[in-house]
């Protein structure tokens, strides 16, 4: 049934797209995995409810890890071609699912935000209410990761740029062995007698 719905949708018949959306909540894990994977393959032909159905799988902590990852990857595929189909609820759900509690899932979610942020409309929505408050809360909660190279740090920096929120990164601590902090080391001759 999933394969048939996918084939029809890819040829312009979206009447069976609802079957794929419903399959994302199937009781069998293989059915859910197939449905969330197929939803991503539909791209611009994905029905409007697909983004929210995928987000529901992604944020469900009782869901299998592979289903959660594939759901976010499929959301990223949809966001790449139809960023305006991503609802505010989807963005809020993925913010809530991101963080140090699951770095692997956060890495996949960071790719989603990278894709959706290519849309000026999506950036505008995230920079305005009701999303801005949630984005700012996420940034403040995870600001300590802003100077880290991992996906969570990248996500914090990206979202901070979108909402135009300066990140006041902590000043580096001096080296206990007496090595100077780069760009802070000053020589006596750096000062004139009037300083």
C-alpha cells in the first residue's frame, strides 16, 4: 500500500498521500519506518499534513531511534523544496527535541534547520512571534554550546543569527602555565607614555 501510494504521488496523484501520513502512526515499526521514509521521497508532492506527522514521530521519545532519525531526514527533504509547508508546530517540536539529551538526533535536526533557514519566509517567521520566544529560549538554554563545533553549537549560532541575538561568549580563561591568551598579549612598548 505504501509503495503504491508513493508511486501515485510521485506521478502527480496526491490522493493517496494521506495513506503515507497515516502510516507514520502505524502500530508496526516497519510500517512507520516505511511511511516516514516515503514521505521524504515525495518532496514537493508531500501532503500538507506530512510535516506535522513526521514531527510527531521525531519528537516521540518512545519511538525507535531509526524512525526518529528518518522522520527528521524526511522533514529536511520536504523543507528543502517546500520550506513554507513546515508549520510553526513542527519548528517548536524540533526545538524541544534538540539538545544534549540526544546529540545524535540533534545532529539530524540541525540539518533540518539548515534547510528551512534558506527560506526568507521561514527565517522571518522564526524571527517573529510566536516562534521568536521559543527560539530565544532555546538559544539561552544551550548558549554554553555556542563555541563548540558540534551540531548543537552550529544550531545555536544559526538560530541566533536568524533572530539577531548576540551571543556573548565567555572570555577564555588564562592558562595556568602563564601562556598568554592569543590577541591579548601586550608588550610594554605597546603603550605610549600618555596611556
